[in-house]
């Protein structure tokens, strides 16, 4: 595996600390970090309202209209967003070493040999506490947020890849972030990356 141009993809359960751990790891490695700003890049390329793109990112079939010489026409924005994200993720992976959170990046980059694919999960009660602290919400609301995001993310990943997000056949490492906590999990992943370069 090419340590000099390593791309790390991190899939995660909502509330398990994937983005936070990925951010810490990218900082320790001194490489680029890509998360929700991917949406911004997609918006820039599509020239479509950000709210509509975010909706397409969550649902399988969001229609959008565009004007033609024959009048308005309609298309599936979801597929267009997915295709553009595919292009953006490949451009990012080509450009420099980086950490990419979510977006089914492990599947999109499956034909590259310089990619380390990680999936971060945690018991639901730990994730609930995390969201309660992070979003300052009650337990019931935190559970609702997690259930909504889990369903949305699983559905989107299945739509794109035909597989489940935590499928071990698509990952090099699955890790429970509650075992060490977020900071130590990032340190553990750093050790793994360093060993790959030996």
C-alpha cells in the first residue's frame, strides 16, 4: 500500500465519532480532510440550490426541473448528485493523501490500491449519549436523530453499492470507538497507518 499517497475512507454509524476521529487522524498525519464540504463542492459543480442537493443526498429519488427549448424537463437529481460526488471523490483521492468521511467512498475508490477502508461503530446507548451531549437534546430526541440518520445512511449506501455499510468484505478494519474513546481510537489508527509504511 502506497503510504506516501494514502487515502483513508471512514464509514461510521451516526454518533460513533467517525468525523471527529477522522479529523484527529488527518491532523496527526498532516493530510487533507473531507466531510460535509463535499456537498458544497457538488453544489458548485451542479449549480443547484444547496437545500435541494442536501435533500437528494438523503433520498433515492428527488426530481429537479430544468428549462429546455421545448419547455421544462425533469430528471432525477439524486443520481446526478451521486455521479458528481463519485467524480469529486476520485479527484480528491488523485490529488493528495486524505481522509474521506462517508459518502460510500470505500466503494467509489474500490479499484485503487492505496486506500485504507475503516468502519467505526459503537453500541447504541453510547451513541445516544454522544448525540445528547453534542446536540444538547433529550434522550428520546437523540434516539430519534440516530434512527433517522442510520436509516438514511444505510438506505443511501445500499442504493449506491447494493451492500450494507458495515459489510466487512468492503473494509480493512471495523472498530468500536467506545472501546478506547475517540482520541485513543484516532491514535490507534495512526499507529496502524505508521505500520503500513514499515
